[in-house]
């Protein structure tokens, strides 16, 4: 299974294990969605925080040129929007 699959299943332990193993956080699926986008789209604030802390890029756009902030606004995710406003656009990846 992939990181995106674990996010869809809300499997925090597997997400944490994947991060610890150095998985690419910004891999996109056939729609251009990243794990972070899936977490935003499904209101998973705890997973959004986890992925951002691990260095996920919130500026990547999907196949329709929408980024995570677009989706947070689209779904009215006020806590996630607030969280994004506190995060720099691109963070250094941990361990680099």
C-alpha cells in the first residue's frame, strides 16, 4: 500500500512508519492528488499536521491546477486554512 492509501484509510501508524522510512511525501496519484491533498479533502486535521511537520509540500497542484489551499477553501476547512496560513510555502525536508 502507498502513503496515499494509508491516508485514505486514516491509518496514522502506517503513515508515521512511512514517514520514518523516508517515503516521498509528495507523490501524486492519477488525479494529481498528494497524500496531503487527500487529508485536506477528508478533513483529517491530525494527518494534515503530521504530513506538514514531515515536510509535505502544500503548493503542489493536482491535474486541474488546484493546490491544498484551494481544496481547504472549497470544503470550508477553516482549521486547515488557519494551519496553512502559519506554514511557510515550502519547508526544508527533515533530515536534509
